[in-house]
């Protein structure tokens, strides 16, 4: 079992910055990909950025050049640096991790979510 604890959300003006944190606890060995998803009112959850290594990341076109994901494997933590925030970035942001089951599949874990609100 993996438990995820998120923090760093809040209210910020357009053009401002926030940094999200997500720490993993429990059965943390062998964690594969870590990342961030978000869900805005009236919309489905979407991928923001994911990371396997410093040179292996994936990101949504809407955040390219503005958001940067990173991870600290020693601390079992993933970060999302969000710059040049826009009102359309307003959403609940969820941490996600994938961990091999040992049976040829992946376990998928989610954090409780942290609210990010960007005022215009």
C-alpha cells in the first residue's frame, strides 16, 4: 500500500507561482512513475505532468513552458513548480504514483487532492 500526502495549493493571482509537494509513504520501493493530474469544475480529470526520471517526463500542452515537474527519490517526493499561472489552471490537483505489483501489472495510487485557485 502507498499513501500520498499533498500540500502547496492555495490562492494566487494570475501570473503568479505555486509549488506543489507530494510525499509517498508505505510500500514505496519500486515506485515507477510519479505525477500530477487535475480536475476543474465541470471537467474530467486530466494529466498535467508525469515523471519517471529527470530526462523522462510527459506534460500537457496547456502547461508546456510554465510548469516543471521534478522528483527526489531519496525523499520519495514529487514536486510541481507552477509559474505564469492562469485562471484556467484553477482546479483540484491530485498526486499519482504507479508501482509494480510483482505480478506483471501496476498499482495506481492517488492523493487526496489540493486546491489551486488562480484569480484574474
